């Protein structure tokens, strides 16, 4: 496996897993409902209200979640190769990238889906922002930085 592919695989899996875990735990804390509903919500981006039925469409929610996580991982990896300051400040870069991901998801990606609307509750929006900063942006940046530094040494 090539080093860029390995880096993207590790970073995408880590970020996707951390993010979905945080989202599920936050959802369960806030609602006391089944974690499957988080995946149904994600699946509803494509399947609409049908995703909430008694079916296995939640599996698509998990697939879509990781597709998005890997998409943002690839985007960061490409940017990391071009913008050298990312390597000098990986923590700050990662946290800011998490803000970018939140903006992109809430103002561009989600509105283009069948979900179609930005969550109006400011507390939920802030919690989701922090989750994306800590569970998507930061791990992607730290893993890409670490593996890129290791690759340059080899």
C-alpha cells in the first residue's frame, strides 16, 4: 500500500470512527434514544423519511458517513501537500479544519440533501462544531502530519 493511501486510510478511519462515536454518544445523552437513529438520520440524506422505517437503510447511513469522512480526509491531505503551514501547526490546522468541515456540512452539503436544513438550535450547533473540530479536524491533521513526517524520514 502506498504511503499516501495508507495515510488517508488511517486518518479517514480514525476520524470517521471518532466522529460517529461522539455523535452517537451525544445523541444518546441528549435523547435517550437508539444510536441507530443517528445512522438513519444520515441515510435520510438520500432516502428521506423512508430511512426511518423498519428496514436496514441505517447501514447506508454508516456508509455515507465514512464516504464523507474520507472525502474530507482526502481534501485535507491534498491541502496539506500544498499549504506547508499545516505541517508547522498541526493542532491549530486541525481545529480550524474542523470549523471548515462544520461550515461545509451545514451550509453546503446538508442543504443539498433530502435533510435540507441547518439545525436551528444554537446549543446543538455548537456541540456539533466542537465534535467536528476534535473528532474530524484534529485527528486528520495529526495523523496526516505524523505520517507525512515519518514518510519524509524514510
